[in-house]
C-alpha cells in the first residue's frame, strides 16, 4: 500500500487566492479543504494567481489564511492587460505552459480543478512529464463556457462556437485520463463516470458542523418578508434576474426586503438596475460578510433563501441555508437538482426566467404547509450531508486507485 505522507501533490484551483502582504488567504471553506489536504500528504503546492488588497474580487477570496506548514503557494503571473485580446491571451497561456514545465515535474500527483484553462495547461505538462492526475469538478465546463468567455464582441461568432467545442474536448480528455474524479454533485459524477473513470461526490466543502444546525418549524412568523441571497456579484449568479423577479414580489408584498450578501464586478450594474425598478428601498446590498457568526445570524433572521444562478456545481450556500432551516428557491442548474427536489426540500425553477423565480418566491411566502414541509425535509437532507463529511477522502482515494 502506498503512503500518501510520502507524496508531493500540486493543486491547480479554479480561482485565485488573496495576498495581504504577509499571508496567502482563501475563502474559508476552500482554505480548510486545502489545509486538510496538506495533513494527508508530504507537501501541497498551490499554483494560482494571487490578488492584492484593493483589487476586484480580493474580498471574496481573502477570508482566511492558510495554516499548514507543508503548504506553499506558487504565484502565477497575471496577464498584464485587464481585457487582453485573443492573441495576447494565447501568449499568456504559452508563458504559463513554460513556467509549469519548469516546476510541475517534481510532483507525484497533479490535482486539477475544473473547469479551468490553467488546469488544462497543467494537464498537458503532466502528460509530457508522465505525472498522473486527479480532478475535482466544480461545474460543467460547457455550461460554464459562456461566463468563462471574455470577448463579448465575439459571443455570436464562429470563434465562440470553436471555444465551446474546445472546452468540451478538454473536459473529456482531462476527465477520461484521470485516475479518479471528485465532483460537486451527482449530475457531474454521472457525467465523469460516463467518461469511463471512477467518480465520487466530493465531501461537502463547508465549515458547518452539526452543532451549527438551527432548527425551526417555520419562517414568516413575525410579519416580515426577508429574502436572503449570498453570492459573488458576477455574471454566473444572474442577480439581474433576481432583481427583476423581486419587482413582481414587491408589487404583491410592498414590505418585502431582499438582502444581497457579496461583492463583485456586477455591483454597479445591479445597484443601477434596482434604482431603475424603484427597488432602492427594498434591496439592501450588504457587501461581503466575512464573520461567519454574523453571516449565520443573517440566515437565521431571514424568511427565504433565493439562488438565481445560470451555472453551478453545487453551491455551499445551499448547505448553509438548509442548516439554518431557511426555505430555498433555486434554479435547477448543475448538480442542484440531484439534491434539491422541487416541492420536497426546495422550490426549483429553470434559470433565466425571472417570472418563474418571482412565482416561486410568492408561492413560498404564501403557502404555509408547503413551506413547513420544505423546512422539515431540509433538516433531513442535512443529516445525510453531515454523514458524507470525510476529511481523508482524497488520500483514501489515492491509496485505492494508485
């Protein structure tokens, strides 16, 4: 039997970390996951970009400092231009390829997070150097291609169609050649099993414990109507659909409030949209709430949780809402429908249709028996989630499949 404590593993996450001048930081759930990974291997080296204080999205990835002594971050260089051309982006990828060619050869395993073109470059380097890889699948690569494509002016072009085709090819090639995959939900697990490899649902990447679970029979009990949304303000989360939908909710319930937790590049556009719809008094933009106790207090003080995303794996916020016995309205993207069943433990609608989102929110608020049943079933769902928590999942699977 192999000993993972003698193995060096490289990790290519699907997003940047933060750097405050002294320490590298990450969102707390991902930081805990990677620190724990380091506890089971000789060393962990993270290859990624690092955001500095004051840059866009820094607050969203800088919640918690890495603590494992055998974990290091190898910074990859950013593209110098904020909006590089296709040619400039290609040159940047070539530069990253040669950087990885120099450094990745010393590792026993490459751990690739998908979808990510950085992981695709690492996969190619690993193929050349004969290094085996494993994958974590956060989202369907083809579905996520729309938000990953940075050249808006080419969205309807042949180039964009080629881009999505290349994404599908990379997903299949990287997936089918992996020793195993862990996925964010059952839908993605089935997809990667169809590629002919062993695939498993990842252990839930959250900081919640059983002790954090909050039990209640119902919400909407004090005459309030507070909807909560927690997500980065980015294209994928489709908060513009949520705001349009909330206009219909306010027309029926003038006292309804929507609290939006998060920050991101779409913030200015979303505030402008809320003003245009005369919702400035109804929608509260709170920014990031880093303190977990304060965040969980907001979950417990709300009456409904709403997710409007157009692409996801399985978002951590749904675990947090269920743990707070907060009834959920969500879109049916990614692996969400695998766990969240319409009228059972959530109300589930199609993405990009604000009217359906509004109808579901009004239904959740107005049908007491339905809402109470959903809350009760959420509590049962979380029992199963806590049972799936396994800090040694990756090292156990390495021992099994290598």
